[in-house]
């Protein structure tokens, strides 16, 4: 599995509202600060990394995969 590295970038975006547990918020904020980027950038990159590195059936129900 590839190593996750934070990069600084800006893209067109859509506004979404999401709630984070306090400890996760603090961890992401710290990573953003250490890498001179935004909280949003870290979250988006982490999501892309997770999606790129998961199997095709990661979120399917067992009954869906038995088919």
C-alpha cells in the first residue's frame, strides 16, 4: 500500500457539512498545520487515499456479494 503524503493544492469544490469527533478534528488540524495546508485539504486527500486503496467490495453487505 502506498504511503499517505499530504500535499498543498486547491480545486473547484462543493460545500458539504460533516461532523468530526473532537480527537479526530485535533489530529487533522495538527497534520494540516505541520504541512502548511488546510484542514479541508488533509480530509480530501485522506478520503482519496482511502478510496484508491480499498477493495471493490469494502462497503457491500454480505448478502449483496453472495448474489
